[in-house]
C-alpha cells in the first residue's frame, strides 16, 4: 500500500485519455500529470531530443515523490522507455506493449493497422513488438502528423478535424485491417471521427485503457496500490508547460470534471 | 526474451484450466506443470502444511530452470504466495489478485460471490483483497469441499456432479450476487453446471483467464517473453504425483490435445 501518487507524463494533453481510464479503474489512486504542451508535438523531433525532454518531465515528477511513472505518450515511450526504466528505481510503464497485446487479442484477420506520430511510426516499435509476439500478423503503419495539433488546439470536434481525419486515413481503407491501434494518446479524442472513417467493422484500440490494466497489475505486484480503507480522498494535480487555460478547457471536457487545478511549470535539463 | 519455460503448480489437475488459457494467449511459451494429485485436496489441510507442499512443488520446478512461477491454485496462493515470492528470485504470480480485479470490473450491483475450498474461504483472502480495492462491495463467500474430489476423479460431467453442484450452491441463490468468482482452479471444469444453477444473469469469473493476462504483462515487463521468431516450437511437460493415466485422461480432454507426456514424480521436502 502506498499513499503516493502515480505520475503521468505526455507531450501535451494526449495522456489525459490514459488518466481518464485511471480515474475510472483506479479510483483510490492519486494522479500527478505533467503535459509538455509548450514543446508539443514531440512526433517530428529527433529521438535524442525526445529522450532529453522525457527525462526532464520524469525528473520533475520524481521530485514530487511519485510511486510509479506512466509514460502516457507513444513517441516518448518509443524513444525513452528503456532508458528511463533503467535509470529510476520506481516501476515505469509505457503505452506500446499494452496496446500491442490488446490488438493481437482482437484481430481475427491478422491485419493490424497502427496510426501514430512520425517519431512513433518511424521507430517501427509497434511492428517490432507485435511481430515478436506473433510473426504471422501483418502490421500496416501510417503516421498522421496533423492529428496532434488539432487536439492540442482544442479543435478535435471541429469540421476541420473531420476533413483532416477523413483525408489522412483514406489510404488505410484499402488495407483491410480489422483492428486499428490508436498509437498516440492524443488520438482517442478523435476516435468518433476515426471510427466513422474506418467503418464499424474495424476495432479501435485505445492504448490508454489497456495501459491502466497493466498499471493495476503492477501496483498489485509491487504492493503499491492505495487502499480503499484509507480515509484521505485521492488527490489529482495537473501541470503544464503550456497555457493552463487551454489545458483546463480540454481536461475539464475530457475528464468531465470541473475542479481541476492546473499549474504552469517550466522544465529545465537536469544535468 | 527467454527460452525457459513458465512453471505452473497446483494441488492436482485444477491448474490445467489456467494452462489452457496460457496455451491460447501465449502460444510461444513453453509450459512445465506439476500437479500434486497424490496429496489433493489441499483445501482442508492446515496452512503450514499447504505452505510446505507448495515449497516442495516450487523447488521441483526451480530445478527445471523455469523463468516464472504461476501458483495456479487458490488454496496455495492464499497460504503461500507472499512466502514463495520473497524466497525465490523469479517472478511469482498467484490467482487471487487477477480474479478479484476482474470481478470488481464486472459487478454492477456491488455484490460479489466467491466459492472455493475451505482453506481459501477461511483465509478470507478474496474478501480482504476485494475490499482493499473497493470497500463498498459486499463479498459473500462459501466453501464447496465436495467440488475438487469430483474433478480429480474425472467425474465433472457426471449426474452426481450435477446434483452436488445444485445442492451446494442453493444457499447462494438468495444472495443476489451478479458476479461469482470461481475461487478454485478446479471449478472451471464444473462451470457449465455452476452457470446452470446460478442462472444466466450471474457472470462467472474464471481466475485462470485473468491470471494469464497478468502473466503476459509481467513477461513483457521483465523482458521474459519468448519471441515468435524463435524457430524452436514451444514444449510442454506435465508432472503429477498421482496417477499419470488419470491425469492424462483429464488433461487431454480439457486441453483438447492428444500428445501430452505425463511423468509421475515423488516430492520430498527440500531441507
């Protein structure tokens, strides 16, 4: 048992889709979230830079004494999970293994699509992870560089978003995938639009929901879960390097909560 | 990645219900199984004896160089999980946390039933685990001492089994549970009979299926999963302290496999 919070980091607001699942599945747990919206998107950045930024976010939350870290960002998971895991002494969980595992479980025709940022797709991490588990599966990957800016600017319900999503996903329609991994935690905010384009026969995999099942398993395994007998209510704290106002607007809509405290922070390299 | 096998131990043939899920969800993995049918059932035995027998099974499989141990027996998990986990240097997984987590997720009316052996039910481990996670849930527990012998003697499809299951579960019917944990790995072999008595509105939780999702998470977390690129086929070995013939009959029916090698072994205390 531990009263400490679970830390979540993301390039911006995307990791809130993972937090939403955490609030639902782990109501006793406190959550500290840091979104690096000022430097978002991470997708087009060189890997070394993503690793550096991920370390900066990690160090910020480690100072708040978290008990577990969730890298709630596919680009950062692809670039930095192993390095961060080797360098800190709390459990560190990424979003790629849980999403891959769920997709393999769901796919019947052995054709899985993956959409993500340029960084994630170019790293081939989903293809590699899935084929390690089952090399009979065909993985069709596509980067969607326009999606994250739509979400970060709170335009994910707009008619522009609808048009961009339809145009971007067009080439994927002829690939006959039956399962599509939303390989970026920003994308579940666009999932009604994505589902509409892909059609009802394609199962969308939200890696956030899958990741929280993994978090729950590891909390139990490492005896870190908060007890429901604890009288202190769970406490959530949100930090952003960007605009707290914009962050609050998106977070309050997405998390259906009106009591969020969002603090603006600056990140510096921990040398 | 690791070519080593995952070890499964049980008081008898019950853990085969967990193995069935492992073969389905983790087809690349090799499985070594040890069932202590000669000393089954564990349910009525004192806790110290169950701990001792569990250590004997664990030591037998550790000598076969397994990479992970699944205590595929609720009674042994309740009595010995923490001790075994603290005493060996490979990951050790029990069946109680995964079953509890799944039941909480499924229950809508917050009334969860648990059936198990006398040892498991008297330990109150399910009640404790569930209420740690959500103390608004009512847990109704009942021991079913006649169930394991029915399974071990390969009578789980018989008319006697039907009668025993109906009579035993009668008191549970007025408790209005909407979810029932099969808190003994032998019980999924009786699940058609149990479902029939409980009715279609009660969800049965097979802790085996849930446990294998946890095994999969931990194989990934500890980099122990076998690669599908490995050309060597997975290899399964079955050991029993009881009758290899009876074990084979049950295992071949349950696992729908006709190529099982079952070896008779004797267990001795490792002093």
